[in-house]
């Protein structure tokens, strides 16, 4: 009797988004919100790959979107019974500083309102607040140092002078409240524009969102300073602080959780506040991490509470152009991206935001001038109980190293970088990068034709990793120009992938991959096997155990698993049956795959999915 050979089974799952299909997925990088009385929620984002930049939600589910994926700046949104008003993204036709009006019923844009003379600012927010009342629209012109008042049909009425205006709210008397985020102040103006009261918050407070609650007569202020909560002010007469909502210190509090741990009221960066007619409260968080390309921040974290403050539901999109690495310390149960930690299945649980902007304001993940646009791609190893996180961008030439200790909880502490002084080089890494399971660093430094191997020598008293000077190895002629490096210490296996000779694109891979068994034992010249890829446009590789995983760009979402002994494909991971999880188009990043071999013999492979703002997780046992 003979039976046909069958492929090993695998499962396809996802992390970092409440929903795992394009039709239902939570939109990317929401940075502001407006809530209609009937409980329809509108959020604005700078970029969403697969839907309009204004996402619509109700009752914990997606209800569609407005506009194209790149229409909006994301910095401000408001609305009324018939229209949505949102700050528009820099556009070649009219530049920056305009507001678009969209019909709520048809979702079509029917008016563009030029607000600011700052029309040549592509990488920053020009419109930082919007509010409506009756037939009037108010818009914060940040660089113009004024709030501009228009009719909702776009006819200018007057200007109110105020330095660096931000979030706006209108109270029941028609008075305007304007947040000055950098100074911790909220200034009240009469309907005619006269200055009235000022709420001066603590020097470290950063009022980032305003909402007037007509039922209580209170002004709700989202504070993204160290308090990380919402403050409630009585504003009848002289404003007084009446209370707070949310845990003092938010996700950085250590009395009710681990530092960095997110939770129902452990807020991160409060970006929007709203209520519906039933008294339900909606809080939009935009957790820390991300540069000027704010759509790359990739984070929407929307919480809904009933009128008693009890959590009803969450909607989360916690990833855009990024991937998370399985954590060896938990046998792959936890996953670390460049800025966040996840666990679980079917969307998973958002465990922590690893960025602390107050203790480490110079963290590269907060650098608004970063040319990589973000550092959300995570690589993680554990050595002697010490985790080392490496964070990088989509197609990086620089890699940032972070460590952890008990006092800092889940916060990733910035340390070294390559290039950087720790590694004694200012050359970018254009010939491949690897941090192996021992913590050693392997880097192909630009235009050297050498692999630089930096051995991990230990950790200091704070958990910071230390590396010795580089040992250099000449790159084999048969694999030049080198573009990817993977080293597996457990089997002393080196994997080298070839770039495209003469190409300006050092991030691209060619079809040739060489496998060297016994590399550290001295075999740096005799690859066996040599893999010649037959699928077009290889982009990202990862390895664990006895397998190399290869993903492709501009073609298919497939991940081929190559046996490191035979060089043959043992399986192709596409979408496990039943195919209910969106797996994206491809792998559009150099380090968009991660792989880990669990103690059970199961391989866990993660893949970036910018389409669904999620992370695809394949689990496979050969």
C-alpha cells in the first residue's frame, strides 16, 4: 500500500489589529476623532493603505471610510449633522493648510477651505484643531498663531490671535476654548473673540484633546504629559479642576501595573475625546513612537466607556509598516515590535508600549527628523535572561539597540546604534545585518566588502549589552555584492544573500543564497547548499532551526520554507485553510519576516502586513 506525501499542516493567524480582514480591519494611525450624537465615530489618519483616511466606527465595528487613503493630515477633525470637516494632507494642487468638507451621507468632498498661508509644509501639522457650532467653523492655524473663524460654507468671518493654537472646543455659551499644548495652557475666548479665562495646567502638562460635555458643564482635557490622563474642569465661573479620568501616569504608572503596560484606563498619548448623546465616552490613544511620517506610527487605540466609566470595547490597529519578533524568553508567546509588545491569537492583546518619552526624550523612535520614518521593525534575542531589542525602519541602513531591566518594566532603554560609537563606525549597514541568538552582531558595512562580527562580551549592571571590537571576514566573491546576513550559532550556519551588482538599490535581493555549515569553525569559502530562488523579487529572509524563510515583494504574499540541509523548498506558507485571515500582498521591507523555533518543534513565522495594519503569524510544524 502506498499513500501520497502530504504537506505539513500550518495555521495562519494575526496580531495587532482587532479584526483580521481588509473589509473589517481597524484603520491605520488615527490621530484625531469626532463623535456624532448617535454614536458614529469618525477618526482621521495621515495614511491608510486600503481605505479612506477618515475611518467610521459604531458599536465596536468598522462602518466604512471617507476619502482616499492619502487625503488627510490626521491632525484635526470635527463635524455636524450634515458634514465632516478634516485637515487635508499636503497636496501638489493647494499645498498644506486647508480643510476639506465632506458630506456625511454621500461621503463626497464638496468644499476645500484654505485656512493658512503656510501652504508649503509637507511634514508637519498646520491645522491643529477644528470645531463647529451652528453655522460656524473654527480652525487652529498653528504657524499663523491664530484661530480662524469661517462659516461652514467657507466664508471667512474673523481671526482670533493666539500663539501656537491646538485643540479646540466650544461650550454651551458659545465661548471658544483653545489648547496651547507646549505651555500647558487652555485659553477661553468669547464668541466675539475677547479673552476670558485661562486654565494654566502644570508645567509638564500637554493638553492634546478638548471636549465640552454639555450634560455636566465640564471641559474634558486630554493630557499627554506625564499624567497621561483626562482632566475634568468645571468652567462655570473661574475654571476649577473637578476630577480626572484614567490612571495617574497612564501606561507608565508602577502602582497598578508594570511600567509600559497598557490597559483599560492606562492611557498612552491621548489624541481625541468625544461623547455621544447616551453619555458614552470615547478616548482615542496614539501610543508613542514614530517620526514625521505620522501614518507610519501605525497606531489606533480607541476605547469606549459607558456613562459610568466602564469599558465597553476597544478597537485597535497597532501596526502599519512593521513586524514583531517572537520572544525567546516566553517560547514565542510574546512578540516585540520596534515599539510595542503583543501576545495571544486572533488579533492578540496589546501588552505594552515600550517607549518612555519623558525618561528618554532622545530615544531615536521619537526623532521627528528621522529619515527612516520610523523604527517599528523589531528583532529580539535573549541572552542569559537579558533581552536585547533591535529596532529599525522599513529599509534601514542604521539599527538601534535597546535593553530592559526590572526597574524599567516593559520600557526599552535606548543604548547603542550601528553605525555609532559603540561599534566604532560611521558607515551605514548596506550589506546585511543580523543579531544572532548569542547576542553577537554581524554587519555588512557600506563599501567594505567585509562582514564585521562584533561578539557580545556581557552586560553591565543595568542590563545594557556590551560588545567587543569587530572581527572582519572577507565576503566570498561568489556572493558579492552582499545584501543579507543570517547566522545560526546553534548549528554554526551562515546564510548570505546576494544583492544586484551595479544597482543603486542596495536593499534589493538577487536570487542567489549561499549556506555555509561550519562557518565559525573555518568554512567561509565552501557553501553547501546554494539556493537559487525561482520566484521573482525576493525581499526578506529569516531563519530558525533548520529552515530559511523567504518572502517576496510586488508579487505574492507567499513565504517559502527552504531546508538548510537540502536547499529544497519543504513548504510554502500562503494562507492556511480556511483562508479567513488577510495576509497582505507581499513583504515590502528588508526585515519584514521573523522566525522562531519553539521547544515543541513548531516554527512561528511573523510577516508585515501593511494592507490590514496587522502582523501575520504562521505556525508550522514540519
